[in-house]
């Protein structure tokens, strides 16, 4: 994630990672009480561009607000700081990780009056690789949305993600697919899920998922291409009729799924809508296609 020349942003300054320290009594560390984002920048035909910076930083504001974590920077300030960070680190194609946390020594369980902001960036390949994935329906469900604001990107929620993902890997699969508390298919530990049936796409609606920015982009791309996209609840049994599936996320981008449990999709991934959308997504983020879909 860093080398001798790396600089990170911490509370108003660009510093070396080893200077960016945090108390072991920090509230965020003990309670998972922090909000974060994951963005990507790309070398595009118009220079280095962060894909949908506005949407990501608006979601960071939403996440902070959802748990009462103060955030003292506007979307515009956060975006400008991130471009500065990329430039200082001479990065073009990078993954960017902003974290808003309560770093003061505080063992209380009450929202703090102030927060810290950390932003780091590094080169990171497609998070789940390029190969089609073998998923497993996880025995771990997504957290109950009545217990935590699950549509916010809160650090503590990722204990659920890590447990589900590690369990799937331990059982010989590439990744987990989590159901919601009602038994409907929700999403992956760090990505949204789509399946294809009769030339149409299906994905879980808002409720128990993180409403992915890649998910929204892919829905737009599909609709532009005349593909119907249904945002509706579905059960794992319905996946037996699916012809293909894929996951979406900023880090993972668009990645194919070859099987779920014992069910192997018959259609080769290269022939699926997902494979086409993966290409269109790359063209979009690198500025080679459909610029009107780029809001920032
Ligand atoms: N769901 C979860 C649980 C995630 O962590 C992520 C990654 N941020 C996503 C979905 C995909 O969201 P996005 O496309 O905005 O990166």
C-alpha cells in the first residue's frame, strides 16, 4: 500500500504513512465506529479522472450522518484533496481509501464531537481478479437493517463481510453471496450481485445492500443498451434458472460468476450480458465511451 515515497492525507496535512498514527484507545478501533469509501482513478483520454468522485463523497457524507460522525470537509474539498494526493504520489490508475474515524482516546459509546480524516491511495489490480468466480450462498446473513444503517459504509459492518468471505474461502469457494434477514439474495461481502435470465438482468433492491455506485452505473449502461433491469427481491432457488451472473464494485469493477454452490451456469461468461457490461464499464471509466453517463 505504500513505499518510501508515499504520502497520505491526515487531518489537513500530507504526511508519511508512519507519521499518520492513531491511539490504541481510539473509539473507532474498539467499536468499528468509522465511515469509509473506496474510489478509483483512471488515466482517461482527458487526463487522470476519479470515477464518480461526487457520488462517492456524497455517500461518505451520508454514511457519517447516518451514525452521527462529524465530517468537517465538503464534497468539493474532499475531491480536491484527493486529486492533490494523487498528484503528490504520481498516481494515475489508483484505488483511493478515505476513512473518517474517531481517533481520540475515548472508551465511551457516545458519538464524538470531532473526527479525523485519513485518505490514502495506491495502485491496486481488480480486487477479485479477472477470472470468473465460484460463489457460495453464505450461512451468514447481511446485518439486519433495523439494527444498523446498513446502507451506510460503516467500518464495523465489514466484520460481517470478513466472516462471510473467509468462510466461503475456507470451504473452497472464491467468494460468498449473502442473503438478507428474510432469505432473499442481497450481495457479496464487498460487491453487488446481478444475474441474467432471458436476456434481462435482476439485482436486489435497496434495503439490505450497499447501494453501489458501480451497480447504479451498470444499471444505466444496461438500460442504455436496451436491456431490462429488475431491482427486485429474489430467493437463492431462482438462481437455478439463471444463465449467468456477475458482481460489481469499485474495487472489483465488473467480474463474472461461473457458479453458485453446485450450480454451474451453462452459458459461457463471454456470451453473457455481464461480459459486455464489463467492457462498457472499462470504456466508460477510461473516458472512451458514453461520457454523458459521467456525472463528475
Ligand atoms: N456492497 C458492499 C458491501 C461493498 O462494500 C461495496 C464496495 N463499496 C459494494 C457493494 C459496491 O459498491 P461500489 O460500487 O459503490 O463500490
